[in-house]
């Protein structure tokens, strides 16, 4: 894992997210890029340097964030983009090759009843970059235990697991696999990719209404400090295909959630 991207928002917790990302990157031997997104529309008669002025203001704000934390010797750079955040993420990924996004569940603009706000929800829904969602005020600790929850063990490409494998191998973390049989499951769903099985001999199979309900049932027993799920078109975060926000009543995790995309890799 070489490059980690942190989209920065205006939330007071943005510094906490960056602090987590730096701690994680230090242990993974990765670089951190902090993303500043702004929108300046080009109109007739506008100042030619207005875009640079806005970009400069954003960079200065991010530098203030960076100065508030111990960077632990990690390379922290700023990547600015004028336009939509999804376009910016894809462009920066194309230029730098981003291995992981680290982001907060939501920014300042949504109520406490939400787990995922609109911006984070859009990022998870509309990009194929692996993402680590870090809870508000969560302090960085090395990953020692991982719970991998899924409703189908079918993976078209084993390399989808690469970010998870890097975390597990780097931290020597223990892994528990949780297969949740939901209504309408097929025999094909019960076939588990060998690379997934190779992660752990600890496999639990349960029946629940949703994958999330399966996680709720076994979370306290397994006590993971990282939850890993897969983003499929009709998978763990399927409600994101209907909307970009998720209520805490629909899903909430007290630990970081690693989201691996199987839509396209």
C-alpha cells in the first residue's frame, strides 16, 4: 500500500480523520495525500486568478490541519481539485494511483441521526477505490482483529482482497469470516472464494434478514477493531443504490469499516 487519499471537509472532526490516516500510513509505510475540493465556475468577466485564489485558501486551511498533528515522519501532500468530488477522486486516482481512501462517515452538514452523510455516501457509491470509513473521534490503534462479513462468497477476482490482505499481513491481525445467509440466497452464494477462505479458518455461517443483522448478532462475540464488507450492487450497502445517506438506525459501526468494491476493479 503506497498512496492513501484523505478527502478533507469542513467538519471540526476533519483533523481527527487526518490524524488517524497518518497513524495508519505510518504503520503501513504509505504516503498521505490530502484532497481539497472546491468549485469555481468560469464566467465571462471573472478574474483570471480567482481559481488560484480559492485553491490557495483551501491549501492554507489544510496546512493548518496538518500543523495540528504529529505527522510521524509520513509524507503528507495536498491535492487540489476544482469541480465535483467524484470527478476529482477519479482524476487523482488516475494520476497518483490511490490504494485506499480514508474518510469520516459524514461531514458537518448532516444530522446526528445519520451514519453516512451525502458526500461520503456518494464516494462509497460512485467510486471503485477501496475505502476505510473511520468513526467520529476514533483514535488510531493498530488493527489486531478483523471481522469480514459477506452474504456471497463469490469474488470474480481475488485481487479485490489485496487491501485487506495488506492490512492483515502488516499487522499480523486475526481474521474471522462471517457468512450471512439472507432470504433468497442461492447455492452459488455459498461457494466461497479460496483466497477468502485462506484468510482464516474461523468461518461462521448464520441466517439473518440482512448482512448487517448478522454483523449485529456476532459483533460483541468477535470484538473486532476493523469490520470489512464488500460493496456489491445488491450487497452490504445496497441502500446506497437508492440514496447516498444511511441512517444510524439502518447501520452503525463503532470501529473503522473497510469497504472493498466488487463492482469493478
